[in-house]
């Protein structure tokens, strides 16, 4: 018996849940489908958001021979078998190939299709959950139109959940009554994945309690127990991993504790304690830095405590540290200074280290001026003396500029007094 998700798969664009930015009235993908001229396309987006459904609707609107492959299991032999149908009776009008998870095909397998895509014998609709610009062969990508599918809003998923219970009831000859919040919980917990939401509907329908008048009651408690939480959409090797980390660090840099705590929760709910700790320490150094250097050992202590107690208690010291980083004054002056020095180094500006700084205390016969001539700063007032530290090629380079925060401005004022000259 096919799963519920297949039984209620939409047959027309008007029945599709979500993706209105692509298939709404006068939207680009809808116009293409209605034109009847189907180009090669790549559908990119998370699982369970309608990629296969829309590909099936497209296939039903064309007179081409429809073939489906899933790249996780298909082989080169499967590709050759499809190619062999070109110019046969079944493939006389061409072949529409729906290739799911194209990122699992290697370059050679993708190249096998290229000749037939170019001459129009095969029209390719490929889908992927990964960024196609990283995983799809460039020659195929350049001959295709990429459409990005979005996560479906919970309100839209809830409509599919309610419809799912209606279909399940019709099949079983039963009527389901949903406790307040049950459908909403399933929709929210499945994170925009309609397929997972409908799988949850099937499970909860099977375990529904007997109610009055022969009805069956789907309780919120059973929905919570049987629904697989996938709202996190977290894959340590996928785009979502780096998107969450980026949101996490940028929220701390932007001094938004609410957003930063939200992304921290997504990391920790997914069990990714190492990434949460690493980015937190990086942000403390890169974005708070010299504006409040006392925070750095505090953050490190919180990270050490989090690793010592582990999850779930690790969230407590990390939440403390995240809020402190958000509320702390910000400065990236040291980070930018290092980047400028690094740029000079990579540009080949490498000179001999000044003699006075070298780690040797004798001179060869070839050196005309003998002696190291290093000036020991602690022998001078305020423990400072002017001398050249950079190589000659960089002796006038200036990398560090004082930040405009209270801490660095205090440093600036101090060194202006000591050095007796203006320091920016």
C-alpha cells in the first residue's frame, strides 16, 4: 500500500502546497509549464517541499516518455538503458528524465547525459537538496534553469495535515477528531517537510483513541510522541549547517541576543556542541576583541564548562556567554590589522628581519657594522624606546588603527603621552 504522501500527491499546480513564488499566478515556473515548452531544469531545495510533485505535474503535461532515476541507487547502466530508448517507438517524441538527488551522480555519469541534453533527445529535470552550483556539473548547469524551492510555512503544512486525516479517514471508514493543537504541532515539528508531516499523520491515525459516536480522537500528546522532529533541518555537511552558523555569529556581531540564542538553540538541539563553542570563541575574539578583552577568558571558561557538563546542561553556560558577547562593545581592529599584515605577506613583501631583532649575538666577518644594537625598552622611561622593528621593505607600514571604543581610546591616549606624538 503506497504511503499517504503519495496518495494525496497533487495532480495540478493549484493543489500544490507552498512554492507560490514559483507557481503562483504569473510566476516564472508556472508560465514555463503552461507554455508547453519545457527546458532543462534543476530544482534546488530541502526535501519534502514539492520538487518531485511539480516534476510529476510537468511530466503529465508533456507527450514525452517519462523516466525516473534516483541518483543514490542508479548506475551508468541505467543511464545507458534510457539513452537506448531514444529514437525508438516509446521515445519518438523525446524523453523527459526526472533525476532525483543528482548530486550523487559523479562527473562522468553527468557527462554521459550531456550529449543528449544538448541535442534535445533528453529533457532533464534534476532535483537536489544541495547547492547545485557546487554539486552539478557546470556544463549541465549552463544548459539548465535553476529554480530554488523554499521551506513551506507551517500554516500551509497544517492544511495538508488536515487534508491527510480526511483522506486517511475515508480509506479506513473512520472519522478523526483532532485535539486542539495536534495538527499545528505536526505542521510545526516537521519543519516545512510535507512528506514527513503526512507520515506523522499516518502514525497518529493508527494510534488514535476511540471516542464517542465511533469517532477516533487524535490527541496532542500522541502527536508529540509520534512526530519526528525535523524542524531543525540540520546536516553538518550541508548548506543549512553553514547557514545556521553564519546566522549565529552574525547575530552576535550585530548585538542581537534574541537571534543569537535562537541559532544557539538550533545548534544544540541538533547536538552540534563543538560548532556552537568554536564560533562563540571566534566571535568573542574577532568581534568584541580589544573593546572588552576581559570577556575572552570569561567566554573560554563558559566553553570549558559546557564541554565538561555536556548536553543538555551545556546550554546554560553557553547562553550566558552568548548574551555577554551580544551585549559587549564591539571592535574588530586587531582582526583587521592582522588581515592587512597578512595581505602584505601574501603579496611577497618579505624582508630581512632587522639585525637588532635577530636571535644571534655575533657578527660574521662580512658585516661592516658590528653589534646587534638592540635597545631594551625596559631600560627607558615608560618602558618604551623608538626603534625599527619591521623589515626595511615595510618600515613605514601601518596595520593597526585604534578602535573608537572606550578601551582602545584609553590605550591611544596613553601612548600619545608616552611616545610624544599623535597616534591614530
